[in-house]
């Protein structure tokens, strides 16, 4: 609820000057300069009630209305009270105060008739004046209510905008977490493959051992660097906007040759056939890249040493089709993960399936004909 501000010295001064001037005109104007003791008391009390209306509009207005029944000197204060009540109270209360003001001035006209105007015209003039005060006050009250409503809507819109920004930041953090899973799973699977080779092929030449150790060292360093960068971006106070600390652009299908080269350097036999002919939109390309990356990572973990075939086909206005297949291992995989089952628990394919679904596509995988087959279809806008 909006808190009403206390009237300041400027408001009090404006009321004193304005009502004081009008009270003086009421005393010396129509009265022809004649002023009684009752008029002086009513003028002083009316001025005090006008000031009190700034804090208590109804009480101050009724006090001035009673005084207006006794003396014309209180008419300015009573009129201001009707206006204040119409501006700051509900219409029924304002109408009651205005009706009391009309009655008080009717009493004043009967007790102290004005020689310049008849009682009927006097009453009509008073009714018109109080009607105008009611309308003016209601208009001011409606305008103030409208401004308050607009301020409240602006406050809520700002809060809603803040909530949407927070949700967008959270969605971006979730996206970065998925990117971290995909990138680190790929990187660490390469490291595990070379580490397994070091353990199970101690008879390799010194050059081969040094090369494998260098790959392991470089892979671990890159994995730690990527993990440090993403964790820094996932902090609550992190800024996800573009800048020096922003994440690099996610890879797309144009980056597949580099991904395949890394897999081949790790000893994985990969045959890539790209029949698309052109680069799909970035959103489609990013998802397609992740599908191929997850397929190579799974093949490296669960079927080490087996060749992998990757096929891409599609055109704008249709679907981007991705097919990955590799022979199933004859025995439980050991190279790269000595003494343990390959880590992961299949969660990579679960997350990848959801990612493809959110992109409007479909992902299937099966074991058939001695092979593991991964197929994905992604809409390719024209």
C-alpha cells in the first residue's frame, strides 16, 4: 500500500495564504467592510481548520462547514474542505461532506441573507459550486489513482524483467553445464585412452611413450582449463554477457574435422562422410556437433579399437540426418579404463536425447547386427 506523505511547509504556507486571502475578501467584500466579532472568530477558526485538513480532511471540512453556517468568513475553508475530501476520500464520504456544506450555506443564507442575490439563486450557486468541487476532486483522485497504478505496473514490470533476466541467466548456466559435460567427457576419454596405452603397452618405443605422455599431459591441462573457465562462468556473481570472460563460441559442424583429428590422434579409427554440401544454421550445427562428439566418445569408451563410421546428409527445408555406427566389442572394454567399467552410466545419451528433442528432432540408438547404431534427425530450416 502506498504511504501518504506528510504535508510539508510549502503546502501549509499555500493553504494559509490562499484561504487567508479568500477569507479577507469574504469579510470585506460582500459585507461592505462591516465585520463582527463572530466573523473574526469564524475567520480564525476557519483558517485553522483549513490547515488541519491537510492531515484530517473530513474532520477539518466538517469543522469549517459548521463555521460556514455561522459566518461567510468560513466559506473558503469549507469549500477547500469539500475539495480535499473529494480528492482523498471515497465518493460517498465526499458527497456527504458536500451535502453538509450545501446545508450549512442554506442556513447561512436564511440567517444572514445576502441583499445582492435571492435565496433561490444563492442556493443554486452553492449547489453548482459544490458540484464543481466534487467533480474537480474526483478527477484529481482518479488521476492520482491512475498514476499510482502506472507506478505499480512499472514496478511489477521491472520486477518481472528482473525475474526473466534471472531465469535467462539460470538457463544459460544450465546450458554451460551441459557443454561442460560434453567437452570434458570427450577430453577425458582421450586422456583415458592414452593412459591405458601407457599401462598396457610398456614395450612401446620411447618416442611412442613420450608422445602418449605428452597427449595425456596436454589433455589434462586442457580439461582443467576448460573446467576452470566454465566454473568461473557458473558462479552466482558471474557475468554471462559478452566480454573477456565470456565462453568461447560453441563448436558447429564446420569444426568436425578438428574433432575427428583429435580422435584419430588418440588411435581411434574414424571415417567421416559429409554429404550435406553446405553448413546448416548455427543452432542445428551445434546440436549436430554434440551428437557426433557423444557418438565418438561412447565408441571410444565402450568399443575401443573398433572403427567408427560417421555419415551426415541433409539439405535446407528437410532434416539433417546423422548416423554413427561401430562394431560391438568382442569382450568387455578394458583399454583406457583398466580394472573398471567405463564411467558414465549412460547419462550422456540421456542428456543428448533431451537436447535433440528440445531442438525439434529425434535421436535413436540400438544394438543390431553386431553393431551399435546412433541416429539423429534435426530439422533444417529452409
